[in-house]
C-alpha cells in the first residue's frame, strides 16, 4: 500500500507558475512606479484606436496603477472589471487553498462553469461600457 501523498504539481508546472508570478510582479512594479496617465511608453489599445469602442481591457493599466496605490474608487472608474476580477480571484484563491491537499490534487482552479460565467461577464461588461446607459463603465 502506497501511503505517499499524491503529487499535486510537477517541477515544470511549479517553474512556469514561478515565472508567471515573477513576470506579473515585475509588470506590477513598473505600473506602480510609472503612472500610465502621464507616461507615454505604455501600449495603446489597438481595438480602441481602430474602432473607437472600449474593449474589456481599456483602462486596465490605469486601474491597476490606482489599485496598487490603494485608490479603489479610481480603479473602479477606470476599469470595474479589474477590481471585480481581483476580488473574485482572491476569494477563489482562498477557497482553493482552504481545501485539503488530497481533494485539491484533482481539482481545477477554474472549473468549466466558472470559465463560461467569466466569459459571459466579460462580454456583458464590454457591451454595457459601449452603450450610452453604461457610460459609467467607460474609462
Ligand atoms: Zn481596449
């Protein structure tokens, strides 16, 4: 009988996750230090430039800058999806981490229904922020 704990993640997966976390931290440090509203080196949204419409990511960098500085109202004003998404991810991360290790081994961080729900929210947010009634969601 094998009593060894189940292997949850391979070394390759842990390495990739560590690289993603490091890249995210480095990107967040740049956004924290350089205000996207005043620094011109950030990329411009090509969807907005070509269509004049706001994509789900429009205002995301400014919202991240505001969020990293603790300005939640500005973050909400620039991109409500970032603030809402960060909250959902935080709750999901705590819930995922709270589960016992053997039960977690086969569990996915994002079940399929969650991904479909996320897609529906992003599409609804995109449509709403481009309608006159949803102008409060525009950056
Ligand atoms: Zn955009």
